[in-house]
C-alpha cells in the first residue's frame, strides 16, 4: 500500500472488504498496530461498517514516520504513515498542577460550559433507519445546533447513547443496537449502523467547531441493585469495544460511564478498567461518585478503575449544592455537573414553566464556576435557544478576564454578606458571586493586606456596570451597586501584601 500522509490528530481510515457468512460484528476480528517515530505502540481494533467493509480508524499524535500493520483473518497488511506537525489541540486531560482543571495537549486551558444531555435523535425528526431524506434533516438539525452552541461559546456537549426509554428488554425509539422487528427488543450482538454513522458525523462536525463531546455510555437501569448488569457482560464488552473502534480517534471525545448517580461502584470500576485497557488513547473517563454506603469509594479503587473526572446531579438549593461541590473538589479531579436544578418545596422539579427557572439556571452556572465545576444546561432544553445560552456567553466573556484555572473555592473568604455570596480565590485574584437584589448590600472579605481593584459585572446583561478600589487590612469591605437577581465581582490585588496603606 502507498504511504499515507496525515496531519497530527487527523483521522485516518483503512478499508478492507472481507467475507462473513455469520455475524460480522462478532465473527471477524481485525487488529492494527501503529508504531510511532519514538517507538510507542498504539493498538487499534477494527469495526464492521456495513456492506462487507471493515475499517481501522487511527489518529497519529506524534509527527514523523509511523509503521503500521493490520492482522486480517488470513493475512497481514502493512505500510507507512507520514505525520506532519500541524497545529492541533490534542487530547483533553486533567492538569498536573491544577488537577481539577482541564487542559489540551497543546497547553490551551479548557473551561467546560456546556449543553445538557442530548439524544442522538433531534426531537420531532424520524429515528435511525428511516429514509435518507429524514436522516439528512436530522443531521442538518445537529449542524444548526452545533453552530448555535459555538455562537454562544458553549464548548461541551453531552450525548446520551443508551436507548430511551431505558430498560431491558429495550423497546426504544432509537438504539445503538439493532432491534428485533417482532418484539422491539435489542439484539445485543448486532449494531444499528445508521445510529453509529450519524454519531460519526456529529463527532466530526463538533471537532471542526472545537466542541468537546461527552458520550454517555450506559443508563442506570442497565445495572441491577446487586450490581449485576442486566446487559450481559459479553455484550457489554462487545459494545465498548465497538464504541472505541469507532470513536477513540476523535480528539474531542470523552466518556461518561453511566448517565446518573447509582450505587453500583463495583460495576463502574469494572467498566472503567475495561474501557481504559482497550482504549488506544487516554481519553477522559467520568463517572458519578457513589452515594454513602456504596460498596467501595471510587477513590479507593485500583488506579486503572478510577475515573479521571467525577460527575454529579444538583437537584437542590444552592447552599446544599455548594456543600456537595466543595466535597467533590477535595477529590482533586475535574467535576462535571450534568444537571443542576433549583429544587425546593415550591419548585420540586425545577419546573421550566416557572418564570424564574432560567434565572435560577444562570445562578447554578455561576455557582459551579466559583466552585470549580463544569456546568451544563438541563436536558429538556434540547436543540432550543433558551436564555441560558446567552448567559453562557456572558460567563465565558467574564472568565476571559481572570486566570480562572488558578482559582479554588474559598467560600470562607466571605466574612460577612447581606446577600448570598460565594467566592473563589487565588494568590492574586478573587471572584465573588452574589445572589439577591436591591441596593445597600455589603460584602466583607477576608483578604491579605493591600490595595484591590474591583469590577462589578451583571451576569444577565453581560456588562461591567461599575468599578471601585479598596484597601484591606485583613478585611476588605465592599459596598455593592444596586443589582437585580445577581452580581459578579472580579477582584485583583494591585499592591503587595506587606505594603503600607495609601496616605490619607
């Protein structure tokens, strides 16, 4: 085969036409070895793509000459891949110095501001397997939605892969698996290629737009109370291997083991370890922290079975949510908040019909920001342009003006406040987020001695509404301008901590 040329992290596909009289997803195995210029070996499995064609997908992560060979059922194919050193983001990883923060291999910091869990099928459009005109309409809906996210600086998307409604046997409107035409139940040894082809196109389109996609792999209902999976293990592993063969070469992918909290920590450990052992690249793997009393805390699991990031739901009032996020921060891993709803006696389900719902969602985004977590919209806003998207844009603009990756939750810095106030701080900067309304509010911060510059920012409008300067002798008193609903403060120390106070 002639030499292949590709840029760094550009996907390369090798095609093989083979014969199979049985089940092509189980009965034919292809494996490839790619040896980098420095001698690293990356092993990749092939996958059945339909019409007697199998594919090997690979993305070189190192410039230079790669050697590769593919073990076919009755022969070996080999060749050379020349990788050029083009600019690329590379994989997303937890930073070594700031382990709760994410950074690409290129060194670029990543502040996840995302959309909530989306189904692969856009609402109101036909399901997988329908005529091509409908598939084209569904894909266009996705492309339009991705453009909408980019316009509002939303850079992370969560796609739910398990069938909906969940349950076994699966009787679903869409599914990664083929469905029995008589019963509607999943055929776990055979995959729905139209489903996976659409996922390929969405991942590629998201990569072109620099959007990271978190793929949710399982629904909690696929795990029994005793942690025995209702999806048989051999098919669970077949599913994960097929998933990796198709998606691991996308630089913008990360994986979420299960869609919401469950007590099956042993099962999560096993899935995490299996995924990590088979993955050709070290993509971020997230999982919910188990509730109290679960079999084994994830932080006590073997390293290969520990997720790289933790995820949580926040169906509660802000004070309780801040407590949860503070406890997760101590795990020293990135925190993904896949759903946050202001739930109290008057709004038991965070009802979006409530006029204040979207403002409350904005509150949660900012609370997550000062708590060092990655927020996302709640799921029922799928493919729609709600006010939250505008507020995501405002939060991203605000974050541009601060070294947010150095900030850590520091709510104890707030000594006094006449409104709700939450704080994140570093050695030289602070962000304070206030919820309330009206005039005359005051906040007193515990701060090192020195002079400080303060900007008051309206999160709803997206503008700095005023500025001030202040001096701390150990406490920094601040009078807040009049505000409606919420206010953010961006504070910088401009004098070394042991400098004298300015002359009267």
